[in-house]
């Protein structure tokens, strides 16, 4: 259950214990907090924060973090683009240590749209070894049910 590679001039390097790293973590559905207006790369956006103690430096460099939202009209993967309020906007996210910043930008540069408490978010942390196996099986990561079913099959 130890995976080595890729091989370099100095050898195979340190092995990854596939059994120990096969732990998938799901968050509950959460609303963003500390919502405010901000600017990233010259783009005005509304940002909110999700408390996520499982997001560590190790997770950010060695795992895939999948994000989903639900506003009562279904579950969708992030980034999510819609015409809410008659304006095209995208909700995306950025990982930080112990938190996830969600943001919403509008395409016309006008008034920003809400990231209200009616929008719930969930994150799923998938260790890299499982994520690669799921990609090889062509799992649709934008479909949370397909991801959940694939992870259940991997447990069996």
C-alpha cells in the first residue's frame, strides 16, 4: 500500500501510504460569514468566509478541494455562473489556511449581488491518490451525487 514515484536521478523518493491518506472529509452545509465588498485583481466583488479548520497547508498542496453550493434550486459545483437578478455573475472560491473565501463578481461591473444566507456551501476534501483514481474513471466532479457514489464505491 505504498506508492513511489516519479523516479528521479536520486531514486524513488519518499513513498505515499495510500491506506493512511485515503480519508475523504465532507463539511456540512454552511452559510458564509463576514460578508463584505472587496477588490481582487482590479475586479470589484462581494466576498464571504467559511470557517474550514480542515484546510491546512498540507491539504492545499496534497489534496483536491471540491466546492458546491445550494440556493434551494439544486446543488451546483463552483465556480458557478448564473443570470441571478438579471445580471450575469460567477461565484468562485479561494482556499486559505483554516478558511475558504467565496466571492461573487458581476460581469457588467455594476452593483454587486448578494452572497446571502440562503446560499449554502459545502466542501469535500479528496486526497490526491483518490482524486487521481476518480479522474481516471471519468467521474463528473461537477455532479455531487456522482462524486459521492464514486467515493462510496471506493470504500467497498
